[in-house]
């Protein structure tokens, strides 16, 4: 993977060489990782910091300047973001001139900041907000222009920051000359403390030296991963790296999976809601990374959701933990200060999935009933203990569930779903079965279901779509005959399953489940190359999935010949972890075969694992492969499967350079 800002790739060779050299001069090597240290006092960051950082939206472009920073501060106030909890307006790289002055002091770029940093801080402070700044624990910062870093200048730079009125320091890791990370970051800690000004200290060493094991008495937050990028694969990879680190987070010491990409355009609003929900459940810092001056209403709705923010900012300070994750159906639960649980039902896969758990599984005590609040729909319901939803592809349902004794005041929770995958073979009517299930302790009354599709489609109920009442645990199942107009092209079409019912108190309740119906063609008989067949969906961690070439990371068609272990393959799929390519098999097929491995084009870099799934069941896997491994044959029995998915994961170490090839991939039907 190529980064627009190569923080995790700069001067690695030099660092490795200099580590040995500097160690010989008396700088101690990092100690063996110890158990998590005792939690320090909450101090400067009792809850995860919230604010803005310009880098993800502007990088080092000229638009990053004094006017932009002031404009963001204005928008924090006018758009209600300050009231929602956002405090910090943070400058990233490129705010300084490339050279220090004759006294060794940092010099703000007069073109970008003509009135200096102190004046900007005064403006931000006048709004009731705080200002953050950036530098690196190296000789230069991470941008290629080579702005001055703080290594060897810690006391002087910290004093300048304090004198300017800075409230937050992001301290990066580039050009570090191989100096031990603990030493570099502790030196700046001491320099900041010596100023006497309270400055939140953000350690940005990319998780390379496991700062969660040693930095709780150094800074208030530490990066656990490499840089995030504005795409699904990057967000997913970082999520999976950060989730296991929950024991190390708490008030005053936070795991930082990097800034938010919400609103930058590389993901859908559904994916951005997942991004925001999951960062909140992980008690992650919430640093807006989009240009708020051009943010859409949908982006502002996501970033300004106070109920989701309250999960992130809960004073107990627990990071959510994984309850289950089978088949990409994730349940992550976060203990809250009031005894409730925030529960994220997250669907990693490319098709809608039912994600379910229970009150007991997320740690709630036994109770006659529970109140569950949907934090995106902003409504309450009661449940007997089942916590479940059909979650759209890449979506997250975020609930707050409590055994509060007031559950009976709310209508019953009702779950909407489909009993089979919604596929229609072209020019052939299909039958779909929907379900409406009462998950509550109280009955749902006067229940009616309706399935609607695009104009021109025929949708007709073949069995009752109404019920006088549904007791807790009961379901209304309705069969529908669905017919597409003649000649409807292969593709995905938006349907909606709606329900209406009344609570025992007479309250009218409505619910809706978006449904994607796919018009498909049956795969041909015999053996076919998968690169010659249409796919249902294709997601790649960086760049698109490529047919018969490697993944080039950018525009479609920019790859090279598929090459694994010096062997070139004419046919196959080129992807970048994390990726998933789904095919309609229609229960007609029996086997998938492929030669799989890391493409040679990334040299010694990259580590991935290949998996083949048949209707939600893993049918074959390789374990982790690296560039040192030759192509490995992979065969999966997919007999009777309706959907076959080819999945590549990142090998557990992030998605950098994870170019993966499904060479000679075939489907036998």
C-alpha cells in the first residue's frame, strides 16, 4: 500500500543501521514487554480527546493555513460540535518553515500563519476551545519537505509551544535516527512537564514498540497502528489491531487507532457510521479528519451524534471488548458507568447478516426485561434478553442496553429479517421469505409487514402479512413472490421491508430494514475462471479488485502480470488486503481451486491469509503467507452453496504492501 504521507516507511533502513550504532554508545535497547502498568490518575485526558486535525483532508496543501484553522473553530461553535464535546483544533505537519532561526527556534510559516501560532491560539481560546500542534520525535517531521523535528530540541520546542498557548502535542516518529522510542518520548514528556503548562501528549510512534505496554506514564494517548487511510480495508485492519488492546486503555491513557476519516469520500455513509460507532465503542480519541467547511449534512449528523459520543466519553473509561466475531458478524460490548452496556452489532461482510447476542453475554445481570436504545435511530424498546438485528453490509447497529427496571414502559423490540439470501435469477420469478420477530417481554399488536421494490417490479404476498398480535419470541413469516421487469440487467436493487405495530400501551411503532435484492445469472456448467465471471460484490483494501492482473492500488487496470514466487499467471484476481470477492453459485457448483500467494511486486513485504467461504461457513484457508512462500494450492468444497466468498485478511500486522493473488482461480459447476 502506498501512503500519501509515508510516515511508516521513511528511513527505516537508516534506523536499523543506526540502532546498533547508537546502542554501542550506551543507549539501552528496549526492555522486554512487561504486564500493563498500574493505571495512572486521569490527569489531562479523563476521557478520550475530541477535536479536529487537518491532515486527512488537506495534507500539506496550501489550503492549510490560519484562515482554515480559525474557520474550523468557528464551525465547532456554529454547528454545535463544541456543545457535543469537541475541544481541540489541532495543526498537523507543515505549519513551520523548513529551517529554525539563528537561535534554534521554530518559525511558523509566514505565508500560512502570518500572525503566528500565538495569535491563532488566542483566537481558538476565545471560542472556548483548545489548540494542538504537531512535530516529530526525530530530526525532521514526516512530510517530504523536511520540516524541523524536535529530537535534540525538546526543551526549547516544548517551551515555545507552552509560550504560544498550545494545549495538545502530537509527537510523530519519522527520522528518529534509531534512538530508542521510550527514551525519545520520555524526553519530550519531561520537557512538557517542565513548562508548567498542561499539554495533552499524543504519542504517535505507530505502535511499533508496543507503547500500550510502557507509555501510560508518558503520554495521555498512543497510536496503536500505522496511519489510517480513507478506505474500508484500512479502517477494518486498524479496528482489528486495536480491539485486542482493551486492557491497556482507561482514564488518562488511551489506545489511539488514528484519526477519523468520516466525510472524506472514500467510504459510504453506512461505512462511516460503522467507523464512528466502533471508534466510540473502543473509547478512541475522536479527531475529525474532514474539512468541516465543506462537510455534508450526513457527515455532520454522524460526527454530531451526541448519544454515540456519550459512549466514547463515558467516565468509566472502559474500551469495548469482543464478545463474538464468527463469520464477520462482530459483537463488541463496552461497560458503561451507569451499569449499562454499549453493544455494537457490526457486519464486516459484503452482504446483510443477522448479528445476535444476549444480555448475559455482554455482561448484564439477570433481569425480568431490559431496555435497549438504538443510538442511531434514537428510540427505546424492551427486550427479554436477546440483542439482535439484521445488519446491512459493512453496517453497525449501536445499542445501549440496561437492566433498568423501566423496560415495560417501552414498546417491544422487533427484529426484521430474511430467511434466505435475496437473489433472483434473471427473468425468473423468485420467492423471498421475510420475518418479523418480537424480541420483547411484551406483545406486539396489530402487526403488519410490507415489502416494496423499485418501480416496475411486482411484489405480491403469498402468505399473511399481518397478525393480530405477536407474543414475545413469536414471528410473523411472510412469503413474497418477487418478479423483475423483463430484461432487468444483472445488478443490485434497493427494496425495503417495513413493519407497523402497536405496543401494549397503544403506542404506534414503525420499523424499516433496507434490503438489497440482486439480479443474477447462474454460473455456466463446467470449470470457469473466476476472473471471467461477474461478481456480486468486490471490496479491496487499497485500489479495486483486478481481473487477470495484480492490484495496482490506484485506478482500475493499473496492475501488473500476476506473479507469485517468480511464476507468472495469465488468469486470476489481484487484490489488496483486507478484501472480499463474492460470487453467486446458485447451489449449482461443487469446487473452487486456486494458486494463492503474495505478489512479487512488493519484494519482501506483505503478509496475508487466504480464505474461501461457502454460505457463511469457512470451506478452506491457508494461514499466514508471506512473499517468501511459493504459490500454495487451495481447494474448497462449495457443494450446494448459494454464495462463495474469496477473503484475504492482513495476516495480523496491518495492510501495508499486502498484495495478494488468486492465481488460476476456478469455479467448477
